[in-house]
């Protein structure tokens, strides 16, 4: 029998498949059984009320989608009082994703969400830092280290640092997150992008630019997972463009211990369950006893490691 369980920063998941933040809600129980997932990840909540970005907020692309939702939120108190109880009907570990504009807000929100009903906190440092001119915390190692240290000091929950692909120093940022106290890394959020309607000459998103997700970004993020996994000693969770079982295996070979599925769920709400079933069948067919055997098993010759990144 295939062992699909994985270890993630103090948590044991029944399998490595979970939703990406913002792509899942308890209402999906009308379509699938959430108890079959490895973990449940909430939409990022903020400290106070947040209206979100102007419409339109979503636009399809040739190989993915653009979104500029703007993290609409009722605030942390409503999240704890109304949202978390809906998730606690299910058995998988609950990961509360949190977002903040300043380090002080991150500390406050993480203190508030460090309750028994929450099993881990996903610290969304891929969001803008107002004290850094709107750049995401995770664009630089220094700001990553600073905010993760402060969050670590205020919570004893397992912390997952959600990184941004919009950086040229992913390995340094990954190491900084680990040094700051992260128990796992989520690599990565969406890629900053833009689309224009050539008839109206207007941006297709109300906020002009947004985040690109879907198959278009997968090769970018697979490379970042590989770099991150080589740089740190904590688990890496791959996220970006997973449409099927082969994508999961590719991420794991690059170094991911688990994955998050997002855009595919919008296209097919039952996709995650299909992936779990197919992953188990694939392991059985290949004589693989534990899915964790895939993690970091990419074959790269020593002489290939030293090749320049850009030839």
C-alpha cells in the first residue's frame, strides 16, 4: 500500500495535496469531500475590513488567468468567529493564511489567530509592505528576515512563509525566511503581469496590473522550488500552474514536499481529489512505497550544477 503522507514543519498531512489560498472555501463541500485533502488553506485574512480592488478583478489569458482581487476581508475577528468554525467541520489540518500591510499588523494578526482551532499559519509575505514603498516583503532577504523574526516571536504555531516569484534572489529570501523562524516555505504566489484590451485600449483589470497564475508560470516556479529546496533545510510547498498529477510529481522532483492547487480548481472543483487518486495509482504502478520518495529526486549531474544560469 502506498504511503501518501508527508511531514510539513511539525504537521503530518495524509497526502501532499491542498488548495492554494484564495481558491477554496468550505462551500466546496457541496461538490467534494474536503476530508480527503492533505490540508485546508484559508483565503488570506487581514487585520481589519478590506473592500478589495476595483472591478474587473479577473481576466483569462492564453495559458492561465490574471487576478487582482485585492484581498477583500471582513477582518480577523470575523475570520475567527465566522470562518474558522466552518472549516473545523473537517478533519485535515487547518492553515490560516494572513496578510498585513506592516510588520506591526502581522504581529497583531498572528497573535490573534494563534488559537487551538488553527494548526498552522501561512504568513503571506508576498503582499505589499507599505513601509517599503509597496514592495512585497519577500522581494528582499532583509525585509523577509525582519518580519518573520517578529512573527516567530509572537506565535508558537507552525509558520509557513509564502514567498513571491517577483524577486531575483529567491534562494537568499528562502534562507532569510528559514533564519527568521519559518517551519516551511510556500513557493510561490502569482507573477506580476498585465493584459490590455486592444479594442478599448484599456487594461483588462480594474487595478491595471495583477497576478498571473496557471500553467504559464509553472516552469518559473518549478525553478524557484528547486533553488529554494537546495538553499534551506525546511520543507518547501510548490504552488503555481498545477493542472494534473505529472505537475505534482515535477514539483516534488524539484524539491517540494507538498503542493497547493489553485487555478485548476476554478476549472474543475473535483481536480484535487482526482490528483490524489492518480498520484496513489502512479506510485503503485512504479513500485514506489512512499510519495516522499519523489521529493528532491531530480537527476542533476555534478558538472551541470556549475553551469551559468543564463547561457
